[in-house]
C-alpha cells in the first residue's frame, strides 16, 4: 500500500505528524470496529494495513494527479460496499493495497456488486472496488499476481455463522 492510499483510508492529507496519524487511526478503529459494523473485521484489516504504512511517517502526504479529493471518504465508501456484499455466499474477498477484489461465484451476485460500486476486470475475471474518481495508470496491464506482489495481499475471513445452541445443551 502506498502512502497516499493509506492516508486516504485514514482521511489524512497535507502535513501530518505521528500524533495526527495515531489520532486518525484510533478514530477509524472506533468507527469500523467489528462490534459496530458488519464488515468491521475486513475494514479493520484495511485500517491496520494503512496504519502500518504510516505509523513512522511524518511530513507532507504526497498528492497524485490522478486522485481527486473524493478519495478522502474512501474508507466510508469501502465500508458501505463491504456491508452490502459481506453476507453473499460464494465470494472470495482479497485486499490488495487500498483496493478490494472479489472473485469466486460472482455471476449470481452481479447486480448487487454493481449496486455496491464494484467494477468488473474482465482480464482478471474479478470485481474490484476503488476510490470513485481514481483511475489506474496501468490500464489493466498487471496480472493479479503482479498486483499482489506490488501492493501486498490479505484475504479476510468472513464471519462464521455460529449456532446459538451449545453442544452441552
């Protein structure tokens, strides 16, 4: 994950200190905690990854021409999208950098994925969620393996549906 992606996830821009980063991380951790958010476990993995990138950083957050100011609310948009698809069966979620990739049995959930803001990458046979106005400079030339190598990869575990009855009852 790049510094700009991590900063966008934590809602940071401009000149930041380590204290600013910790404050933004704590606010995001409270907002997206699994007890308060159905997609919280996945969001916390993304928020933790962003914090790991920024925890020793201080200074000016670099800006990129291809990203707009709308990326400042990216974590909220990502959380909303995750909450729409989190309970769908047959999907495999993968976090690469600041993007969320969805593969598996996606055809039957195509309409919901589109409504949640996901786009289909035909060469990769996967759906992805990215900041609304963020445009990729590579135009799809990277394979999923190259994306994983460049930005890292985490596969969130979907919450299991536990029975409310115990084995001892």
